[in-house]
C-alpha cells in the first residue's frame, strides 16, 4: 500500500482510501449487497435487529456517498434497501443528467438521519454550470439481512425527485415564453407568485407556437409524461416567444393581494362582455390551481342557478311567493336555515334570495302543479343556460367545467342549495355570474382561441326577463342582504351572492362569494373560511375594486 493511503471499513467492506479528496477516494474491494443479497460473511450469523447504531449509520451513508461520487450507480444502489429502484435514478444522474465532479459533504447525523450537501458540475454541448443543493438520507435496518442500509427515496438524490422521476440535461422540452397581459404588461411568477403553475402550463402548451427557441437545462423528467419537465438548472437561456393572455395585470395584482389574507383561498375574475379571464390566484400550501380545477360544493351561490330555473320554468318570480319556513322536508330529509334566521312565511323569491333562505328553495324544488320540476330540471338549467357540466370548456389551460348531476331523493333538494352532488370552483361561479347579468354564456378563456383554433363551448343563455330579475336580486343582496358588508363602498352597477358549504367531517364550512361590478365578475372560495361574507367576500370585493 503506497504512502498516504488508509485502510477503513465501509459498511463491513475492506476499502482503501487514497489520501486527499472526499468519499470518492475510497476504492471498494468487495461489493456490499442490498437488502436481499448475501451477508458477505463466511457463514450465516445472527440477523441484527433494532435501530442502526451511530457507527452503522456512518458506515452505510459513507459507503453510499463514496460510490455515488465515483458515478458507480450499481454499487451505490447496493447500499440501499431498494437497489432495483435506485439504479435507474442514480444512473440518470451521471448519464442523462450529465452531472460530474460530484463532491458530497455530510452534516452531523441526527439519529438515523444524515443531512448532506452536494456540489457538482453539469456539462452539455460545451456548456457547463455548477450545481449545488442540500438533501438528507435515513439509514434503516434491512428486513431480511439486518444490515444498515440507506432507506431509498428518490429525494435522497435530489429533494425534488419523486418516484418514477429521472434527471436529464439537454435542450429544454418547451421553449420559454414571455407571457403578457391584455395591455402587453409582462407577467412573471416572481411578481405574481400564484401565476407560477399557470405560466408553466402555458409554456408547455404554447411555447413552440409562441415562436421561442429552447434553451439547455437540467430538468426532472416526471413519470407522468403529461406533467412536463421541471427545470432545475439553466445552462443556456432560450429565446422566449411572446404569448398574449387575456389577464389584466391590475386585476391580477389585486387578486394576489386579496388571497394572501386567507389560507386555502382561490379567486377568478372574468370580463362578462367577452368571457376573458382577468385574474386567477390561489393561496395554498400546494401548487394546485384550485381556482380552475377545484371540485367542491358551492353552497348558496348555487341559488343563482336554482332561482333561474324557477323563473325560466314558471314556478315563481322575484316578486312571487317563496316562503321561508323554519324547516323544509324533502324525501324524508329535513333541511334548516342558518342559525338565527327568522322565518317569513310571506317571503317573495327576492326576499328569500337576498337573505339566502334555504327552506324557501327546498319548498319549491318540486315546482307547482302547473309547472312541475323533475330530477333533471336543475341539470338542464345548468347545462343549457349556463354552459356547465358538459366537459367541453377549452380555456387554454386545464379546467374543470362544474358538475350538476341529475339527482333523485334528498340530493335533488340538496343540489338546489349547493350541497348534495354539485361541484364547482371559482372559475365556474365567476362564469355563472357573468351569464346571469348579461344573459349570454361566453366560455371563459385565458388565451384567445384564435391562437390554436380551438372550439369553445356554447350554451343558449338566459331570457332577458330572467336576467333582469337575477340582476335585481343580486343587487339587493349586495346592497342590503348577506353580501352588503363585503360589498360596502363599491360604486357602479353591483350585485353579489354569498354561500357557505358544509363539508362532511369539517367543523367549519367553506366560504363562497361571487359578485360583479360593471364589466367585471369575480368568485372566490376559502376552504374552511366559514360564512361567505366573512372570508371569500373581502377577496371578491378587493378584486372588483381594482376595476379590472
């Protein structure tokens, strides 16, 4: 053995360490097997149990680091408890990822967990950049061998890797885009944080058609091929293509500010005269675009559609009876109003709408003798008048188009007050409000359909008489009803509807609110926010105040 070399035991294997560098300087003499391999001893010994000791944690992690630094994926994988899954990820690190010069610096172990930092170089087609990040591994005892092994998770190799993901360096899958609003103001995730997932989706869908050229990057290639790549490091920037959206930087800024005040909140604003989406914002712990993709009960905001159904089918009108009784029974299920609501047996539809009386809507769900309603009546109204529930919206990004299924039994009544089987999101409710006040269904869009010749959904909309009554009732709700506090101080032509949706297993209801001011309509949801006017109401008012 030459001068400067040391002998050490790495995971029970004799190794030689050449004086100098990090873990890559180990030369492993024999191979450590994974959880299902041989013990490497001359005979079967007792299988160890219990948590790995501190020495075992150090030996297993150091052996793994040494093989990883050397780019030996197979050897590194055998220090884990799942070498079959570890090999392709570790192989992609050096081969498809083009990551070399790996140096790993372990931190102080905490029990069986070992934090560490990675420094390396990514090189491709004559371009190189340094890569550095922190990660962590945990050492466990092999189930069959009792060996101390690295508990395999893709996040060990990089904290953003998930099961089935690999690393790849090369020309980006999608060229970059410079997204601009309706007035050519540049929209970035840095300035408008909740737009991040939306801009990523727009890049994936329209990057090529926007005229950009791809750059070179290290990215995570997800197991779900439809998810697109996640960029980790840009070696060479591409030339962005310019993509014009329907968004308004002014409305978007107001939406971003408004949702920051409430956790698990989402809001969408649209331009009723065109159907163009002016703003979309989410404040959530995940990156889910609940504003467009959420599927939750909309509570009493559904009464806009239900009232429209009553009027269109001749059951009642805004000034005709809609008694607000203490309770209402439908198919053996008893429905109640919000605690503290005074009954009014002589209430009109307008009065019950403004106060959001549940029982008034339940009492009319069967229609009248002259104008009967069926299990399909609400579904027909939602689909043919408001364009909901037909799975044919093409907004420019992924969206859920609402669901108002034909329901029998108690759910038929529950659907009428936004419970039961009805599902919506803020995009759907903003569109409902836009249709209610204009009489015309205009499918919401984020980018013009002219960009990709996509066919938009259609619906026949509402009669002018129904529109005038809905506008009047929504205005009364905003001025003197359940939405008055949230809408206070807003001028112009205004209207609103509140909603709170009870969710099974949750003590606090979801807060819903939808409203309009002149040519802007907005809807918001705060999951677990309580009454509609308390949380979702201020969000909508903040967006309406921006003027679009």
